[in-house]
């Protein structure tokens, strides 16, 4: 760097843009290839000894030679499988001036590491042995499946940019689908339960079954199970004689998941049941009284999810179906909106809080004709609650966020049965409306 003084000039133009008055100082940064260093040192030394360049006075005769920006590596501290909720740290090492800046991106989206983001932190460390070497750390203290992707470290020094990337894969527990989710059968019947792991069929999982929380062998007098290709198991149950809970356990060396199926056994001569019927896009099978039937959400709703319906005794004598509860069903459109919010909470700014709320409003507008299924409004209000929680971290909630929240809550409440009776109390606490 070379500092010169313009004390002999009234006005001077640099690149026809910058103007300097009498007495101003300017520092020049000269970039050159390494092989020209000796020649440049010689020229600068002559200028320093002479004390001026043309009619410019040399004010500082010490020259600092530094290497150009050199982004050396991007590495990760974890060796082997990174499971969901594990911690990992990315390290970006570069050489350059003390003014160089580091930025992190994931899949070309800026990573915002602030008090608003979940389980992330950043730090810059100066190498104690090398004056011009720095390490930028990006830490994820509790990884999420959405942290999978290509992380890029971007370093800038004197308007020169360099980037290096590192691929990160987060292994999440398997998502299990069981068929049926619940079942009512007559005493002495034979039945089967199918267990399938959803997603990548290349994962090599082991499958096992438990009965009332106790592991069962591959074959017993009353059960046996087979492995299905490419990823699943089927349990055969013979002449069932009493109600029981079976669970399918799917695991590998690092992760596992378990789903339970409750089987209700009834004596048709002693117990009356709720009859099979088709209602609100779902086929409800015969179900024992004082139990719940769990079924898959209708077409157009994301997996996993389920719809619940209770069979109860009216006046203690006659079994009747109650209103089904769709609060655990998330439409595919709303699921995508929820994913934008999850990315935002993790520091990946694919959408703003206002944009997320506006997407919810558009979704409700599209559903205005058909309306919401019973209990479906709960999913929307819980999403609104999470948006409010995120914006509250800034200690300031923009007016357009507040307006959108009130509009959303009003539209949900205007939809008949969008919140069913057993949900009312929990939803009251789910959304704490911001002050206007």
C-alpha cells in the first residue's frame, strides 16, 4: 500500500470520478503477479527515497506486501454419518488482508446466522502463527434434514471473490407407513399388517415387530412376519383372540423409527360397533365403541399425516360416529408454505414472514369454495403462531405482519368446523395475537 499527499494540488481527478481537495490523503493498492514483486519493490523504493511522484508527495514510506486472496479449503469436522439433531462445524480457511469478509450460502441461498435462526452460530478465528490467515466457522448445533445440501464459503478481499463448496448430507430417521393404522376385528379372525419405509429404497434397514412392547420372533404360533422387497415387512396374525398393540421397528446402525398399530377385538354377539361408511373423502371401517379409527388423509394431503374419528356410545347403548378430526392432515399447498417457514427458521431466507402469511391468505382464498375440513384450521393457526414467534425475536412486528395475522385468523374462524370442539382450548393458546 502507498499513501500520497495532495498538498500541492487544488483539485485532482482520479478515474474521472473521485475529486480530492488540498491536503487530502489517498492510499493505493497495487495488485500484481508474484514474479514481478522484485521489480515493483525497486520502483516503490525509488519513489520513497525521492519523496514524491510527479507532483504528489509520498507521506508514508513503508510498503506492506501481502499475498492476494487465497481461499484454501472448506472442511467439515464430522467423519461418517451425520444424523438428524447431530452437531457439525464447517471450516473455511483463507489467506488475505484483515479486511476480507466471509459469507456462507447453502444451495445458493444466503445463510443468515443471527438471533432469529435456530441452532446456528458463526465465528472468525485469526491464525496465531500466520498473520494473513483466517478461519471462518459455521456451526450447526442441532442439524435438521433441511440442512442437507451444498454449503459454499464466499470470501471477498479488495473486490476479489473466491468460493469453495462442501456437500453435507443429513441422515434422518425413516418415515414409516403402516396399513392399516388401526383396526377392529372379530374374535378368531386372521389379519395382516404391512409396514413400509418411505423414501430412498437404497437404504438397508432391518425390520422387527413388537407385541405389547415385547419383541416377537420371526414366527410364533399366532404370528409370523416376512420381509418385503425393496423395503418393508408384513406381519401375519392368526386367530386373534384379544385386543393388542403391535409396533413396527425400522432401524439401521445409526437411526431408527417405530410406529404402533392398535388392534381392537370384539365379540359380534356381545358388542355393537359403528358400521363402515364413506364420509368426507375417507372410508371408515367398522370400529369398536369407545375407540378411535385412524385413516390416511385424503388425496391431495402430504404424508405423513392421519385423520382420526371416534366411535362412542350414545346414552351408553348405541354406538355412533363422531365428527372426524383432520387437524393432523396438511394439504400439499400448505405443506410447501410450512417448508418455507422451516427454512426461514433455520436461516435460509427463501421467503419473508410477510410472504409466508400472504401465501396462507391465497391458500384460504382458493379453499373458499370448498371450505376447510373439520379441524383443518388448526394447521393454519399453528403455522401463524410460528411466524409470530419468529418475528417476535426482532422485538418489532411490522404492521403488515399484524394485519395479515388478524386477516388469517378471521378467515379461519369464518369457516364452519375449521376448529372442532376438542381443539378449541389448545388453539386459543396456540396463537397469541400481536399488538397492533
